[in-house]
């Protein structure tokens, strides 16, 4: 099975412009992600539309593929990058892994867990979740929640807390249900990636601003695997400060 690892990265961001190049312990964030992903994938690229990101990736010896500025999502960017890399390298990839460029501490084991799903020929798309830790803010809209069916496939993703627990104070909800936080790592069969990026945006996707709802609304199945390893996403400059502290502890061997 030939696997392509892609890290979509754009410079413009409403909440945090230039985020991929934010420096964490002396290295741009995109380098932290790339170094972890390249431990798992022989073929690993940053997919971007920005020369500043391209130059940064080339400076640390990474592979980069330039894509259109018009993409509305990382998945769309991955689809174009897949076609470019396949054409350049003359390789037919079976699975594409979309790795978030703003999770600098993604673990190789987590990437491997998602890829392992594709030993089952029925799996179309796979993603990763982690249970909310005690005291973690389950009401944070930047931490999408997911509920599953009995086959560990996603029923729905939401920025709201799902499920709603009737008859209990919200302060008690986390003691009553095992809420799952979505970690924005996706893997797709190559043919499925091409299909889902041809779909029109859907009402639920636009309402929640979660692209995976487009796939569910169109009948695609998302297999969900669980991790107990912590990752820290950088959505805001405030998040970056927390990540810098963790990076310093890692480098100091703590």
C-alpha cells in the first residue's frame, strides 16, 4: 500500500496570520509537524500556495508542492497535491493522509493508527479522536465533538456539545458521558479523496464550518480511531504560548 502524507499549509488566517511559520523553540511550527510525519511516511510533502512557506520548508530540507490559492479547505488542497505528486513521481498512491499543520506535537503512533484502518478494504475515510480529559473545556467550540455508531463510524461532528444530556446541570455532563474530541487528522483512499472534493458544500458543513459534514451528508463513512496521546492545536496566538512552554519542557527532557 503506497501512502502519501500531506501537510496543507496556508499563510493567511483570520485568527492567526502566518501561523505555519510561528517559531517554537527555534523552529517554525510547520517543521515540527513535518519532522514527525516524515518518520512515518516515505513520501511526505507540505502543500501550500505561499512562497514564504515554501522557502521555509525548503530551508529545513523538506519537500513542498505548490497548489492553487483558491482552495476552501485542506482536503481540497490535498486532492490537487495528490495529482501533482503522482504526475511528478509517476507513483499511484492508495491512501492520502492529511496532517494538520497546526498540531506540532502530533505523534508518529497516531499517524500509524489512522493508516492501519486501511487494512480493511471497506474503510473509505479515517480520522482520530481523543476523550476529553477531566477539567478540559468540552464547551469550547474550537474543539469539535463527535458521536459514533456501533461500528466506530462518525454519526455527526459538532462545535456544540453532543449529546445534550437532559435532566442534568451542564457542570455534570462530563461526569455522565464520555465526550470525544476530534483531532483534525484525516486519511482517505485516493479515489475517495477525489470524489469528496467534487461535492458541493452542504448546509450542515456551512452552518458548523466543518468540512467533514459534507462527506457524511453525502453518504460517505468516516471510520474513527481513538488515541490517548495528547496533542495541542494552535488556533490562536494564546495557544502558541502554551505550546512554546511544552516544547521547552520536551527539549529539557522533562
